[in-house]
C-alpha cells in the first residue's frame, strides 16, 4: 500500500522543487512565514488604497470601502 520502494535516481540532478521524495526541514514554519508576509503585504496595499481613494461623483449606492475611507464624508455627505 505504500506504492513500492523508492527507485534509484541520479544524485547530480538539480531541481528547484527539491527533487525526488523531498521533505525539506522546517517547511511548516517557512509556509507560515510566507503567509504572514503575504498578509502584511495585503494590509499595506489596502491601507495605501484607502488613503488614496477619492470619489468626485457620489456613487448611486453605498460602497463598503467608504466605511474606512477617511475622505468618504467629504465626498458623500449622505453618509453618517
């Protein structure tokens, strides 16, 4: 049920994915670091986006990003 034995493979072959039967050390930690980095980048992009958001013409319906945009009240006086 294990799929058989591991076959012999050339040791001189290089692969960016790690090669045959790779089990890199600390892969869970490295994956966590990657997700944290992606999350921090997302937060930074969202913050910059909300700082630069302007609406010269008031939208016909409420847009959710107007809740955290600091210029929403000056752009749309109907918001509380």
